[in-house]
C-alpha cells in the first residue's frame, strides 16, 4: 500500500460515488455527490490503511460479501465527522443509514447471483423438485389439486421477515407432530400469505441444515373444489389418504372462507375431514370478519383450529418491507426514489387509506408508483 501514494481517502470516495450504484445510493438517501466530495476536502487526512479498515468493518456491519461502492460510502459517511453532519442535515441517523444499505446490499448481491446461469440460486429456481410424483407419498391427483410452495422457495430469500414471533411459534407447532391445524387471522394486507411462504422457507432451511426429510407446503386449488369439475372432492380425499401414508406435506387452505361461503354441505364435510385427519397438517387463512361470521359460530370447526392473529406491522417493520420492495424493483427497472419519499408514502397511507392493513396497502401504492414512473420514463 505504501507504494501507491496516489490512492487516498478522497480518491476512494470519489471512485465509489462515480459508479452507477454509488449514484443510486446517494440519490436514495438524499445526498448530492458534489456536496459529499466538497465536505470530504475539509476532513482531516486519514491513511489508506485506516480507510481500508473502515471498509472492512463496514462490510461486517452490512453483511456484505465484498468491498464495493455501497460499503465504501457507508464507511465514510459513518466515520468522517463532516460527512456525518450531512446525514444529520438529511434527517438520517446512522441506524437509518445502516438499515437502508443492508437492504440494498442484500438485494444487489441476490440479483448478481441470479444473473449467473449456473449459480445455486438460479439452479434451484429453474429445477426445484422436478416431478413430485417421483417423491414417495405423492400422486397425480395431489399434484393436480395443489401448488407446491416449497419447490422454489429457497430462491426467494427475504432480508426482512415480519411477524417473527408467529413464524417461530407456527414452525414449532408444525414440527412437533401431525394433526396440527393453524388458522392465520387478520385484515387484508397484514401479510398472512407472505407468512405462509416464510413458514415454507423456514421449514425447508431447517431440514437442509439438519439433513432431515423434506416437507412440502402445498397450496390447495380451492377453485377446482368449488367448480366440482372432475370429481375434485373425491379425488382430493383419495389423494390425501394415499399421501399421508408416505409423503411429508402441509396443506394450505388459502380460501377457507370461500369454501364456507359456498354453503355446500359436501365442501364443508371435506374441510372437516381434512382438519380431523391425524396425519395431515394444515394452515388456513381467513379475514377476521369472516372468522367471526363463518367459523366462530361453528363450535366444531372453531375447536379444530389453533388461532393466530396477524396484526398490522409497526412503522419500523413496514419501512423495512418497503425498502426491500423498492430495492428489489428499483435495481431491476433503474427507477430512483428517495428515502424521504418512502417515509412520506407510509405516512400518507396511514392517513388517507383506511381499507386494508400494513404493510400490504403501502406495498400496493409503492408498486403502482414505480410502474407509473417506469411507464413515464422517470
């Protein structure tokens, strides 16, 4: 390092802020590159070894795999006093900056992994579990009547996991043995379906870590049962009867309220049969209002289900989800938005949109805003 005197703290920061990714990060946190470089000229001189140590420490803090422009910008903004003053003017704390850039690093590196055609992430996404009928306990009827949420689940990693307590408790219940029936209750948009996918991810990750047999999370195609086509009801009961002898699975009934609203004794009997089976584990999803009208009024159904109420996320959790969604789509579509815009979006959603819960309604607005910006060439 001593043989390269041309590399200084100033040139390191200048190079980091020249890159497309560095410009993207600065715009998001609301800082101008010229202001950052001008402030750096006023900072005391630091040795190159010191700056590199900052960057190594920053890599650990951001869980980054390599030293890049985001890591360099974070290292300097949090360790050089004149640059930290710029953060304060932008109304950002060090913790805010850390949370923002941890999400950015996670999604950038995930996108880079998916770009390589032979990366593990890409191979899992493309191949998954080819042909469930090859796995003991599965059959053609079960494959026709369900969608396997587990086969590609490891290619959908999330930086932020909300409702962590419910996730942990539900996974423990499902791992404890057969016959567990979980009912996830909450308003539209509180993350019930995302929670199901996180459960599938947690189960598969745990099984890989402990070399355990795989458990597949299967989403029931409720529309086939409602249509009555191809004797779907009889086929489902036959499929489950065969599958419980061999395969390990959890059946997700996403539209339990729809089945009950159909007022069809045949469908209700199928549902009760599934819930009463000792060798079948289920996760059901329902809106709170539907639960009080359709399930709580039926003592038999209500007694068969273990209730978990999924509440709206706190502001801090919602912001983490919005950051994840923005970085997931922003890098792909090359659309710029500031952190202040995201905080304003959350504030306005809470104030003016009564229907639905958080984070769902905020994500819907963000997605619409990004699509509008893309269509307008922003």
